């Protein structure tokens, strides 16, 4: 008998104990497989960031404000690094920056200040006091916050990420698109919830690259074609959920993802401004928004380049 035959025979039940073992094998193996199959997608969802442009602006302005407050005629003051504040909160709030409010961020910023002295000056009848501050190190602040060793490492891992790219790609508040080549796909809605470029994942590190812009809009808001073209795909596509791909002239392609429904068919010719579907949250999405992507020669480019 060959080896394979012997192995198979060894698995065949010949008494009650073996029957139970055999049955267990049939229960346990699928459980292990299911666990492995679902572990992937769950991890992927947890890795969705993020700190928005507006939230980063809040950290920058508060760090600046608190730093400014340390400056006086007798001290040039200290400079608080806003990136350290973001990194700490990324770990404190487990990436959910919606929990961050200006008051708490200011309190956190002040933990970086240690008063080491003061200068008393008689000005007229009054005695004015000018405090002198020293900047606490990140480790000192993390100790004050009672961070564990693991949490401290996460903060430092987060700090190794380059934030500048995120800010470069972002647009200022109250921005509205300049429509030249392309028409904005959700008329009147300019809330950008995630920008094109490197995604920041506060806990696990950089999550690849965000290939489009996310426009936060209520579910069922009409989505329109950005330019005349031909629908080359309309349907389900894994992470995109319900998505429409449109090809235009000049090697240009636009994609509209996470739709709740689609109103066009493959091969349909559309005009700029035609409704192609409605905003939704299908696929890898945490809330209703349009993921709008522009590709040139197949390569994703910053959609804002077409609206600035
Ligand atoms: Zn997106």
C-alpha cells in the first residue's frame, strides 16, 4: 500500500472515539477556514483612517496658539509640535478623531509646558509676572498620560509617517471647484472627507495610497458624469461597491464608487452632468460618500488638479 493510502486509512473511523475525532475534524477545519477568510476583511476595515484635513488644521492652530502664549519680552517661548499631538490622540482615541475637541487638544498641548521660572517686573503701580517655560519631551508627556510601553511605541510609529503629503494635496476650507475640463460630480457638495494621496493610519502605519477624493454627501444625492464619455463598467467591484467607470477622450477615465444605485448601463454614452447614480455607502466604506477618481492613461491622479 502506498503512503497516501495509509494516511487516508488512519483517518477512517473504526471505533466510537475515532468517529468523534473524525466529526470534530469536520467541525474544526471549517471554523479555522472561516476565521482566516474573515480576518482579512475585518483588518482591512480597521485600517481605514483617519484624521481629516480640517482636524489636522485644528491641531496645527492649537499648537500654535499655546506656543504663542509662552512668548513674552523675557522669553522667546517654546514650540509645540502639532504632529506629536496628533500622534498621541491617534492612540488615545484609537483613530477615531471625531472624539477630538479643541478644549482637550489644548489641554494636551499644555502638558508639553513646564513652568521653570518667572520674571517679575514692576510696571507703574503693578507688578507683572512673565512665566518662563521649558518644553517637555514626548516621553515625559507620555509618562504623565500613563501610556503603556505598547502605546508609546504606537505613538512613535505614527510619528514616522510623513504628514506633509497629506497637507499638500488638501484644499482649504470653503473651497469650491473651478470647473474647466471636468464638472464636479456632486453638484454643490464640496465636503472633502478624505484627500487624494497617502492615507494615514494612526495605529498601523501608512495604508497605501488613496486613489481618489472622498466627497461626503447624504445618501441618495445624485451623482453626475464629470465629462462626456462612454460607460465602460457599471456594477459591483469589491472595495468600490457599486461603481461606474467612464472613459473619455484623451486617455481620461473617471470612476464613481460606493453608490447606492446606478442609473446607467455598460456601453451607454453619457454627457457631462448626466445623472449616473446616487451616493451610497456600498463596498469598503464607513458612511455615505462619493469616492471620485480620475485616471490618466490608467494611472490615478489628483482630481483637484482639474478643479484648481
Ligand atoms: Zn475613497
